[in-house]
C-alpha cells in the first residue's frame, strides 16, 4: 500500500496556532495562506517565534471568507487575509537574516499581540510583490519552469512528516509528542518504515509533482506543547539529538532532523486528506544537507555539482 495524506495544516501566522483542513489549495508560497503573517519585535524588526515565546502557539487564527479572525485569550481581532498594502505602513522584516518586505497591520493588531505575549509586537503581512526565493537544494526554472518562493516560513514552502516517524520518536520518550509539535503542513501515514520520507526526491500527490529538497533541521521549537503552550526544558530535543543527527551535510551534521522539506512543481492545485502519495524517485546514496543552491537526486550528482560550483 502506498502512503496517504492523513492530515493537512496551515499556519497563517508564523509560530501561532494552526488550522486543520480537509483540502488545501496551492499558492506561489506553498499551501494557500500558510505563514503569510509574522509577528516582529518593533525594536529590531526581527521575527518573534514560539522558541522564545511559547505562548504564541495559543493564539488562534480562523479564516472567515476574505478575513483572518485572530483570538488571543479573551480578545479577538479581524484583519484582511490579503490586505491592500498601499493602505498600510511598509516594513522590512528580518527572517533568519533574510530581509523581507511587508505591511504593518496597525496599532490594534499590535496591541492584541503585545498584551497577550507581554512584549512589544507588530503584526506584518508578507508583500505579494517581494520575492523570497527558495534556492537551497531546490529545483529551479530549469527543472520546474519557475523560481520557487516562500512567505514567512523558515526556509521552504511545505514540511512533510509521517505518523510512523513520530511513533518512532515516542518509543524513546516518557511523555509522547504529537506530529503537531513539529508543525508540518502535510502529515502522512502508511510509509513502509519510520523515516522513509527522508529519502523522497519526487512524488505525485493529487496529480501534482512535489520535489523533496532536504531534511528539516530541528531546534527547541518542538519542545513546545501545541495544546498548552508550555515549553519543556529538554524534550524532545535532547532525545532527538541523541539519535536523529543522521545528516552529515555541513548545514545539518550537528542538528537532529525531523521531517522533509517539499516544493510543489506548480503554483496552483489542491491537496486533500486521503490523497495517495505516489513516490516516483528516491535519493540515491547518502543524502546530505550541505546548504548548496543545487538540485540533485543522488549523492554522486550532489558531490559533482558541488565540486563544479
């Protein structure tokens, strides 16, 4: 039996609560409305995340037509999903040292987040005209006819994780974690063994090709319980560091890996719960996240292209 999509998640605001959907549409950023907003520190314009502010995960977004309703504790606010940026103050956001343009959603939104998180905050929507290109281990115009991009996700448009891999982690933990601890967009079930997804290169889902670029390196973010917003001091990061440092690439060799980053081969289409994942190609040899801006489907190809670069 082939693996299937068991659940789908979008996270409209980076590091805040997610929305589970039965069907997700694609956009130029990955899944439609995923991580199109971010919260920033107004003193530095650097993103704020649940790594430092675990209560962010308790902020609940809900899509209502063309609007996003944001609930933080007993307060709510509605903002447009696709605001007219000419009506808002422009701001440049720092996402992992990448400078990304956006629109500041105003004082009312800032107050909602600042009051709930107890630190100064501003809410920013990603500029639709500012291209944040995805190039690391990514297919490009040569392979798919266009330059992939993302909004405010850390690095890549889509994160995929199998239920079997999460179950494998939980065999090593006293307190089990959920797939949602790792904030994947696409959770799959039915892989032949845990971590099978690590080696996927190309798969068709709902008739659409998806390119799997590299493993996802993990920090302390999965230590945050997605239900309570409480961050454990050690787990699961400590356990993951003990057995999931499996990638010898220079960008991953000191870090545990959970999940695989994916890039759609088109900018429109749908994915549904229950969709079969037709794995068309797996990586040949040892997969390494070197950080190179190279699309490769085998260890030999990666080494040769890296040497030639």
